[in-house]
């Protein structure tokens, strides 16, 4: 397997794979064949040596009985022409000790004698191969009685020569087969690699010159032909897509021109509304200095954009509705002056007029609500005087005033506060802060949930110089996309559904400006939302 980053080619990979597989198959085949052949030759030599030993044992029956060593020696000399036989020992059974003793022996030319094997008779009754020799012993039996033993030792020189010749022949055969396979593999790889190189050149041309009209030629190799067909199909689809894209761009350009004309027409209709909006924006600039003093009010541009978006839409719809109503009124006037006014035309004008007036009323009322909410956010709370407040009673009053909304959402509120804890602060601001927080949980945290386990907890933790209010709910939590901007004006997840995005901004202004405290969203809460409000404590009673 090539290392990461190394380069190879189909030609090299194909030839290498074919040569490797062929070499492995040849090596395995020749190895198994040689092993089996050598094993068979060894077995034949053992059988041949066993037959010679049986012949010697048969001929030695009489000589052992009559103790005729000279006759046996002459007979053993006849084995000098047999290359396989190297040493022969004949042992006789002693009549007194009943043990085998040396009788006579034979040693081939240039072969040294071997020690007596009278102590290894039982071991060598089974042929034994050691080094370059085969050894075995056969008993000399006459009329059921063992008269002695024949030890014969044969050499493996002939077998070794046979093995060397076979290995040489196998090597030559392997080289011949590998050379033949190399030529065949080169022919195959040329047949396969050439069409692939043609496809590669085609792709380079398409990539470099964007010539998507080019097509791959057909090939007689089925797999490459399938690849070429798929490539042609891809190029055809790409070409069609590019043509459609050009047509779409042209259509978009025409639509943009048409849209610009419509925008110009709408601009004239919204000019008066924009003038009123500019007046509103001028009033909003009066609160700029207060907004700049705290950390979250650094994004004045976002506030202006939010106001423009929220207020401009209903005012624009109101202007559009009034324009349509004026046009229809002109049509009715013309029909009336021409005495062509029909009852159906008048009825349709009345119905359309009511719908347009409703549209104008709803949108102007929405704009007024937005401006009122923004004024509420910006109104200074410095006019309210600080008083001693029993915080638990204040919180319970807030919960009681919102009991209907809590019951509708099936939510409960728990208050954890030291017994009869009193501190000096502005009750109106605190009441408004917690009322807004609870309302925010009911609308956003529990708004789309059908669970009955809605819970809000308010925990008060006083210390020597400050008091902390920990407000938490088990709702859906604040989305990650707005966590960093939760206190900015006009940041909401329910735009277009009645949400203005000014609630948490109002809470922030009340905490930081009216009460000189701080508030932050705990972003490490796993479930729901958790706000921590810290107020300075100047006087504790």
C-alpha cells in the first residue's frame, strides 16, 4: 500500500500487482511441488533401502546359522555397484547371552565405517533420516526364530543432486513465466491506461478551458465505457445548468429593474411617513447620552434600524391603504359625475373602504404602541423615591397581579427569601422588573410548550454590601444566536408575532439606571434561563 503523499500510476500499480501475484503463486506452487516431490523421493529411497535390507537378511539366514563369514563377506561386496548403500552391519544372536553381537560388515569405497548399532536396534527398526544418511535395521528370521539383525546405512547424495536440479529448473521456469507475464501485463495495462489517460486529458481541458461541450469517446472496455458515459452525462448536465444559470441571471436582472421602479413608486408614498419617523428618531436621540453610559447601549445604529423597521412597516401599510382608498374614491367620484355609478360598484367601494380603514387603523395603532413602548423604555426612573420594601410581599403582589397569565400557562412561582427581609429601594422599578421577567418567561420560555411542569423560581441572597436576585425558569431557554444581545433594543425571537424586543431592554435600563445595579444572563445554565440581578445595599433594616 503506498505511503500517504506518495504518487503512483495505474501502469505501475497494474504491472506490480500482476507480477507480485504471479510470483507469489509460482513460489507457492513450486514450494509445495518440491516439498511433496522430495518427500516422495525420500519415501522411495527408504522403501528401496528396506528391500535391500530384506534381501541381505534373507541371504544371511544360512551364513548366520553355520557361522560362514567368508561367504557373507563375498556376498556383501556385490553392493559396491549400488551407490545408495554406504554401510552394512550383520549382527548374530549370541547363544550364551542371547544378545546381538557383531558378525560381519560392509563399507562402500571412500566411506568410513560407522559404530556398531547393537544398542539402537529397537530405535532403528523404524527407518531414521539423520543428516545426509538413512539408517534402518531388519531382523534375520529363520523358521520363526530371530537369528540376527541387518543394519544398513544409505546415502542421500543422489537425492540432493535431484533437489538441486529441480530447484534450478524451477528458477528457470519462474523467470520465464515472470518475463512472459510482464509482457502480457504491459499489453493489458496499455489497453486499460490509454483510455483513462484520454479521460484525464478531457477533464483537464474542461477544467482549464471550461469546454463543457466536449465528450468522451466510446471504448471497448465495459467499465471504462460506463465511466465515459457517466462523465458525458455529467458534462451535459453541467452545460445545461450553466445555460439555465445564464438565463436566470438575465431574468433576475430584468426583475431587479422592475423592482427598482416599484421601489421608487413606494418611496413617494412613504415620504410623509418617513418624515414622521425622522421626528421620532430626533426624539430618540435625546436619550443617546443615557444609552452610551452602559455597556449594552453601544449599538445605537442597531436601535435606529430596529425602530425604522418596526415603525416604518405599519406606517407604510397605512399610507398604502390610504392611497388605495383615495384612488377608489376618485373612481367613485368619476362614476358619480358621469352618472354611471351602480349599486354593486358602491357596495364594493364601501366594503373595500371598510377593509382599507381597518388596515390603516390597525397599523397606525401598532405604530403608536411601538412608539409608546419605546418611550416607556427611555423614560427616566429617577423621579421615584426610595422606600423600605419587604421584598417577599412585593414579589407576592407581582405574582398575584399576574395570576391569570400564570394559570393560563400552567406555571407556578416559588420565592426563596429570608423571613421578613426589608431593604431600601424603589418599589415601582422592582415591581416592573419582575413583572417583565415573568411575562417574558410566559411568552418566550413557555410559549410553545405543552408541558404542565412550568416553574419559575426567585431567590434572594443578601450580603453585607449588596443583595442578589436570582431569577430562573425551566423553559426553552435563550437561543444562542441572541444571548450576547439579549438586552439590546428590538432583539426578539417573535418578530412579526407581536414581540417588539423592548422588554429585556426595559429591564436592563431599570436595573442599571433607576437602581444603579447590574444584571446578566447566566450562559452556563443547562436548562431554561437564569438571570442574576445585583443591587447595591446602602441601608439594611
